[in-house]
C-alpha cells in the first residue's frame, strides 16, 4: 500500500512540475559595482574590499523591507551613517579581533551578514525598543543607526558596539554552548516579560550587569561579555560598588565564567580584548578612522 | 480496488494540471512580464525633465501629501516637500538618497536608504507606528504620464505624474495650497454624482471626505472616510468612492470636479445644501458689509435706532445668522434667526435676539424660503415689541431666496449669494454660531 502511495505521489509531483512554461531571461539586476556611474559605487567597492573580500561579510545598508520583521515599522539607514558605522566597526571591532585574537578569527567565526537599519524596532505595548539582534548564527542586525551621534562614544557603545559584542557572543554560543552552571548563579530572578521594569541599580543588586541581562540566561551571558568589553574601568567599578555584596559577587562569578569559556572554547583573551577596545574608544580620531580600511595591516606597515 | 481509485485520481490530477490546449491570456511568461515591468520602470523614472509630483498616501486612512521626486539613472533620488506634519510648513528641499526597482511579488520601487523628506512618514517614532507610511511600493502601472503605486506594507495608493516644466518647487506647493483653500473647507458640503446616485461629501480641508446619503449628515460613529490630497488641478483619492474604487483623479473645472471615470462633484441643489448645512449643527452668517438692498437698509435703520435708544453712538449690529437650536424644536421649522448687537452703558452690553423661523427648501421649488415664527428668547421678545426697526429687520431677512454661488464656485460655504426682490445677502458658512 505504501509503495503505491509513494508511486502515485511521484506521478502527481511530476505532473505538477511538468508544466512550467515560463522561460527565465537574464537578470536585470544591476550590480552597482559594475555600474560605473552608480551613485553608491565608491562605497560599495570599499565595502567589498574591506568587508566581503577580507571577512566574507555582506554589509547590508540598503534596506529590503521583506528582510525585516513585518511586525515592526522601520526605516532604512542614511548612507552617511552607514559609511561612518562601516569605518567605525572596522576600527572598534574587526581590527580588534584581528590584532588581539587572530587575523582569521572573524573570517572563520564572525557574522556573514551585517544589516544596518535606521530606526529601532519599537514594542510600544511593552515599552521596549530593540537595538539589535542575531539570526541563524550568521547575521547581525543593528538598529537605530540614524539616531547615532558619532562623537558620543557612550551612545555608540549602547546602540552599536555593545550590541555587536552582544550579538556576536550569541553567534559564538550558538556554536559552542556556554556553561550550564552560568544559569545557576542567579537562577530565580530572570524575568523575560518584566525585565524592563527594573532599573539598572535593581538589576546590579540582583547580580546582573543590566536590566536586559535579567531577562533570561543567554541574554545575561552575552550582556556580561559585551558590557565588560565596552564599559570603562570607572563605569564597571561603579557598577560593582553599587551592586552590593551579593550582586557584586554574582557579577564577578559570571564574568569569570565568561572569561574562562572564551579562553577555553575560543582562545579569546577577554581582558586583552577589553584593553584594546578601551584604548581605541579613548582615542577616536575620526580623520584617521574615516581614511583607513585595513587598519591592522596599515598599523603594522 | 482502492489501488485503482488512487491511480485514476492521480492520472486525473496530472491530466488536469497540464492541459496544453489552454490559451495563455498573455504573449509572454509571468517572469518575462515582470522583467519587462521592472525594466520599464527603471528606465521611466529618471525621464521627466522636471521630475515627478508624487501624491502620496501613507496608508488608506490618512490624508495624502505632495512630494516632488527627481530620480537619476545612477540610483540617486531627491525629495522635496512642504507640509504641516513632516516639515512644519517649511520647504524641505532636495533631500538625497537612493532608489531601486526590484522584484518581489511584482516590480517594487524601493527608497532603500534614508531620506529626510521621504522617510518621515515611515519613521516609527516613539510609538512604533509613526505615520504608518511605506517606502517600498508595488508598481501597479507605469506610463510616461502616470505611475500608480501601492504601499507594500500599509497599502496606501500613490500616484506619480511628471512635474510641469518651468515650475519652481515653491510655485508647485503654492499652487496646491491654492487648490486646497479654494475648494475645500471643513464647513463645505459637496455633492457626488456617481452612476445616477447622489451623495453628500463633507469637510475636505482636513484631507478626509466623510460621505453620507444625499441631504444627510455623516454618522457620528464610524463615518465612512475617504482620504484625499489636493493637487494643482484638482485632487486625488487614495481609493475611489465605493461605486468605482479605481476612480482616483478628479480634475477641477469652474464649478465642479470631474472624475477620470465620469463621476462629478459639485454643490448640486443649493437649497437642499442650505438646509442640510444648518442641520449638521452649523449655520449661515450674513456678510454685513457686502450685502445690499432692503436687508442692508434694515440693518442701518436698526443700528440708528439702537444708537438712539441706548445713547451710545457706537452701538452696532455684530452679526445676523441663521442657525439651529435645540429650543427651536418647539416651533415649526425649528431654525433660528440670531441677531447679535452691542452697546455701551457704563459697561458693554452684548445682546443676542433669537427668533424661531422656518427654513424650507421645498415650499417653493428652486427657492429657499425663510418665514418668521416667533421670538425665541426674552431679548428677542422685548426688542421686537419695543424697537420698531427690529420687526423691520426680521421682515427684511424673511422671504423667498434664489441661491447662487459667490466668489468660490466650488466652495459655496465660503461665499453664498441669497437674492430676493430688492435685497441681496452674501453669506458664508459658520460653525461657531451655537
């Protein structure tokens, strides 16, 4: 009986597919890089050279609405902001991994797509806004880019670089699981629905580096890494001092677990990463940043 | 047995799925047609020398806006707009970003990098929705004269037409503003003639027509709303009236708008409109400076008597209006003639004399008939008895009027001429008479 069923299924399938009358002509999509007069050609060539060729990353700045969550209304990023972020991401992110970890680490493990979106994804009912997300272990989407003030490093970190470290950490733990014990450090206060009602101070006292970290374990894990990398010593120490004894102990335990996991599973020295990022954050020379592509290589030269 | 049934069913499905005799409605395959549509649009958009006027509806429930777009073949687009909502009534010019035409479920025009002018409608702002506008559009049709677009997410329809040559952007927006002020008023009532039926259209100045049965006011709960957008030569609707959803463009003529599929919008029967206008809780107020004849004389006579009686040489009549009052329901006709006047006697006295009157559009064919009934408040009763010019003034207003449109033929509520033998009243619609 089964045999007949499958045979018939094949016949029907063949019947349905046998009728394709459409002939496909050559594509009419024009590759802006091949179009010598394209407005964005120079930027696209730059992206190809410094992102696609070097890191096998597609840097998406022209928005295709069907690639976004239809439940949210968003707008594209401006070309100017995309240009700035592309340069800055090389300086504060790619080049850091190249110099501190290895020149091939992000080629091997980094995201394959970075998508920039101009606005945040706003959930008015919850009173929250999404600043970034990672999908399928390969794509990082960064939001609210149009609101970025390029001389405000705290804002850049909050909107972009913390988000990039956060989302990239998701990509890493999606490949190699983080220790189960991490979730046992402060297991009872995770609240995926009401985390936004907690102040930063309340989150610290409960043993989380941010209120979002208190939403669920995996967010806690990547928030710990991301906050540690981008927060200055002064900011990190302020948090520890104001977390109370219990909170500080929990945060330090979590940090130690993140540090160990990165070293053991990925051979990444979290503290060396942090030192390098902090050094670069403190010296944002825009003329330099906007003039360079392969920073690490140029530095060596 | 079951085996044979399956075989028969399978064969039937195969045979049905693959009828080679069926004639195609098109000469080309779907993919070829989609490619052609994309190529056509890609070539067409940079062509108009002065760019395009886009009549943009962010979504099917909001008023439309005018944007000037100029595409170049290298992927650049500039946008210019001037409106209260996104540019604070200032001209925002030539904001630069990129455009592309791509294939989704049809050819899609996408404004795919941020443009300060264009994306203001799509920005989620703080509530996640903003103005619920689109920046990706399905191209429904594209010719050198007109491109019809449908917003991909929020489904507002928009039209692009070539900008007139030799017209500055400032002149374009000034022209649109002229159409708006000339033809649309929140006090306006227009008549839609569509396929032998008549309907009333209310408002318009807010960019939304409320529709109702002829001679009636729109329902207060869930009125049926049609978003519109003024253009240089008339207006566009996001979607046409129920009888013809595709009739979007209406061209302005001297006394009417004519739709692209033959519907007409005018002021139709002014007598019916006069009465209905009062029924929607508004009224008519006389233009005391520009009215002439017996009415003007009566106003002058009453003013003189008022000054004599009060000893105030500056006493004056402030307004004469026909309106509606709940208390007038006790009287036949249930309308009110309201005369407001003032004088000073140690302190300023503002008086309002209300008289019940009949207003009828049926008593005499082709005329609006005003008939005096009785004083409606104490002021009216007292002055009607004690000031002899007050009954004369009231009598000068009563009568059989032939109505005609004044200076704005498409907007009778702005200027209506009421003529009877020996007297001409110029009136305008008013909503603050109650």
